[in-house]
C-alpha cells in the first residue's frame, strides 16, 4: 500500500476507534499497535514500552503533575472562591463589574492552576450562583465562566503550552512570556463584552419594571464599605504573592519550570494549610486524589499521543502530509488559515493535548518553511484550541459548567459561550495584524529570537 493509502487508513481507523467510545489514550495506543503490527517489523513490538518511556522521558513534562498539584490545592480549597469574592467587592460599582470580576478571577486562578477545567470548576462554583442571584441571565453567567476558564491553557503556567514547547522543541520560558500579551487581550475583550452585555440586561430589566412592575436583582446596587473590601484581602494576597513569586523565579531564570512547579505546589499546600486549616489527611485526600487522577490521565494521553506520532513518522505519514501541504504552494496566510481550520475541526472531537501531539509533526515543517514564528504560532494555536473547549460536540468546559450548574440546560450554556468564541476569533485576527502582542514581551526580556 502507498504512503497515501496508509495515511488515509490510519486516519479512518483512528476516527472509528475514537467514536467507539474508547478512552482517547487507549484509542491512540490501539491504533498505533495495529499499524505497527501490520506495517512495521515484528521485532518493533518488543520496543513499545521503551518507545513510550523514551517519548515521555522529558524533564519539562515532569512539571505537569506539579502544576496540577498546585491547581488542585487552590481549587479544592476556598482560595478560588475568596479570590472571586475579593474581586467582586472591588469591582462591583463598575457596570458589569460582577462579570468583569469573574473574568479577572478566572485569569488569576488560571495563572495559578494552569488548568482550564480546574479554573471553571473553582470559579464557577461561586461565580455562577452569585451572578444569577444578582439577576444576570444563566446563559451569560455560564458563558463568561466557561470562556474565562479557557485562559487556563493560555496564561502561564499552561500545561498545554508545556506540551507545545516539547513537541515544537521551543523555549518554554519564551513561550510562556509570549502568552501574556494575548492573554491580557482576551481578558480585555471578555471584560468589554461583560460591560456591554450587562447594560443590555439592565435595560431589559428596567423596561420590564417600568412596564409591569417586575423587579430584578440586577437593578439593585450592592454596597461594600472600604473596611469590608480590605477585610478579605489578607486571605487573597498570599496566593497573588505566590503567583508573582513563581513567575519571577521562572522568568528571572532563578529556577527551571520543574523546580518552579515543585516550589509552587509545596507553597500552595503550605498556604491552604496555614490560612484554611487544610492539613489533615482527610482534608488532603481530595487534593491528592484529584492530582493523581488528572496527572495519570494526562500522562497516559501524552505517552500514547507521542507513540502515535512516532508510528506516523516511521510510516512516513507525517512527512508526506507535510510535503503535500508545502507542494500546494499556498500563500503564507492561506497556509495558516488552512492549518487553523484543521485545528478547529479537530477541536470538535479532541482535547488540546492530543491535537498538539498528533499534529505537530505535520504542521510545523510547512510553517517553518513559510518563515512563521513558531512561538507566535504556538500562542495562536492555543487560542484556537481554547475555542474547542467551549463549542460542541466535545466542549470540555461546557460539561464542567453543566456539572457546576446542573439546572442550566445544555443549550443555554452553549448559546452563552458563542459570543466568546467570536471574541477569540477577533483576537486571532488582531494578532495576525499585530504579532508584537505575542512577541514583544519575550523579545524584551530574552532578546529577539535568532533567525526570526
């Protein structure tokens, strides 16, 4: 069979097995074993465990379970809720301040946790009930938390970006710095939409009150004294200091990503123990259980995805696909659009981890040939994968919100997230015209990248 035929059958078999309901990690491993047994020497089957181990034997990947531990420590304690309440107390007088508080809470928590589901769960459990109690519509409340949660895979320390750095063989520090500007851009766009949406809901509530006397909590004016605002800060500031310290250690070159992740995890455990009294084995059990479960799931997916890519490379599928894309001679930005469209389609079915590790061998060579900045592309790709977290059929954050607010229908949540998908598209377009949003900060701190 030709390489093209093998490649097509490889893709078809992958889709069939994934749609059978088999977990992603096992589906990728099964496809790899099937094609290894058919097209590769029989002796290669003896090296499966060695190949998976070698693919995962990266010091950068060691940071993933440690960042997850830090996120679980904060997410499973009251730190996430206190962070949200502090922001709400300080921003409540701004039109749409409650929505903006949720956006900032998601951004700060994402920067601490590095996980999108953890951000959605921690902030959503407090933010959605509070927004609905104050008259915000359920779809808007769900949408802004789901979209804010996607910042977990963009703002450092992002687990997804760690994997991209490994797959693309790029500097993790430079990639983390490149994500800060686009992350702030998304925060600004989300906050601006929250203000616009609040004004619309406020006008509708006011019109209903004037028409038939129907009152809505959104018309009420919360009032926090300055003493109440400062009262909550002592619980929040230590975690903000932790975030700042971790970033200084990482970007200042004082510690490697793995050392930073380990230090951040230990300090997070120390803070929740000293501030919230979470230190007993029964208190720590949910944190450790969540860390082990999520780390095991991610590392299995990573190992099998890398094994899957190894088989693709051995059978020359990825090389042939990359050559085929190059030979199309597409204009530079038509090539980018085609690749991003492929990522969007894959996002209908696959999580970001699998998309990166499965597509990197195919898409990176043509992008390098077209002289794209791979660091810049990594940020763009991450934003596009963020869309996959809040649109069906997979939409992981949609289902996280569904668990946090079970009385909301799936259609309400989906309609609430669609405006944010559009805002992410706007952010991608802006970054295509102004790439310095991503490249300026790493260039300032680390110098221009050689060969850009």
